[in-house]
C-alpha cells in the first residue's frame, strides 16, 4: 500500500466528514468521538480552520489519491498548566484500520 501523508486541504473536507461520521455515530460503542451526531461539512471545515489557525497540524493519509484517514492536534485544555500539552486525534476510514495508516502520522 502506497500511503502518503500530506497537509489537508479544503477539498478534503467531504472525505474527512465521511470518515468522522462513522466515529461520531458510534459513541455508544466507541469513545473515539464524543459527538452524538455527525457534524455537517461547515462544522468540519470550521474545526479544521480553528486547528490550523493555532498552527497545529491537520493531516490526511492518502492512498492512490483517496483520503483514507486524517489526524490533527489541538490544545488539550485551556488552563495555563496545560499550555504545553496537546491532544492528537487520528481517524482511519472504516475497513482500513490495522494497516499502519495511523502509525504513519507519528513519522511526520
């Protein structure tokens, strides 16, 4: 598998939203997301803009041009004691977990 990691682009929003929707609707069985409803495209786009505005990465993993996963980092908490602590989030398209896609983010 030829997975490449690159900076996300506005054109990736629909693919990111589709991947995230799987996690957002499975909150009862999984704790990857605490959203109860999948956010719409504008909300996903706004979240991406917020991450980028704080100079954090927002990356996508692609295979043959298709987005297979995404990852981003953000502030963990706003209190001053956490100012150097970040939270990372990695989401991989359903059916592609366990293939090393998430691992690739750690090298970038």
